[in-house]
């Protein structure tokens, strides 16, 4: 079975542009979460979607938005890019949307965004 | 507000040593705690998950313990190997979130010397 796949793997944008990052969860997983990892820091929670509905939002500005499609894949959109948005964006999938025992988050390899 | 701290920030050891990585969290109300491994420029690989009702979990040469009351977890790596070189992150799932809103520490960068 394929793991969590993310695209693109690397991209370079300039300030003010818009970016769309994509994530395909593990087959059968209904929940997708997005995290931002700035160099040298731990990942920070951005969004969680479960069954196409937003279940949680981290402390990020409205320039960040996301959605989940009927096939459970997800997109993260960032508008009006700032230099500080440069980071590794990680997608994680899980079977369910909240604590239900020993559900493990499985992460993709990430999308490395550089804003110039 | 839940905060997660990992000590040390970096660690360099000779091959074969047993070592302990530490993780502390400020709010004991958690669903579970997970340890992850991250290789440079890569995503996260889950190593061990400890549910709030458990005290420890083991996988091969790895053993993770959890003491909720003191807000601490340790990851023990036995007989370290150069292939263990990576950044190790711990993350807690706050019981108040209702989602998989993990709070991560900043990680411990481990280098095992051959």
C-alpha cells in the first residue's frame, strides 16, 4: 500500500504569490492533518479535516486555507505568501478524526516551500 | 497552554552506547504521546505511541516510558548504531483538542559515531 503522498516535493515562490499543496492519504484513512515545520523547529498544527469537514484549526492567519475532497485527498492553500511562510509542509493521515485508542498519525515526506 | 520541551537539543555518542532522550510537557491532560524520527529534509516516521493509560511501550531496541503525573516521557535507545542518527521528536495529543492536534517539541538531534 502506498503511504501518504504529497506534491510537489519542492517549490519556490515569490512574496505575494499563492501556493497549493496536495496530499493523498493512505487508502482507507479518512482524516488528514496539515503541519508547518520551520527549519530547526518542531511541526506546528495548521488544520485537520475528517470526512470533508474541518475538525481543527491552529493559530495561523486566514491566508491559510484547506479543503478535503470526496476521495479524502486534501489541498492546503496559502495566499499572499510571506518570507516567513518558507517551511516544510507536512501532511498526515489517520483512520479516524479524534482519539479512539491507538490511532497513529502517518506522515508524508512533505513539501518544501521556499519564498523569495 | 500545553508546551513540550526536549532535552538535550543535540547529542553525539559513539556506536554501541545506550542513550536516553527526554521529553517534558506542562499539562498532564493528554490522550497519548508519540515519538517520531525525522531524517534530514524528510517527513516523520512514527516510532512508538503510548496511550495515556499506559506506562511504556517497546519496539526492538526502543523503549518509551510515560509518567503523566510528572509530565515526562523518555525514549531509551539500546546499543545505538550509526543508522540511528536522526532528529527525534516527541508530540502530545492534548485531551482538550478533540482532534489530532499534536503539540511537538523541538527535537533532539542525535549523531551516532561509527
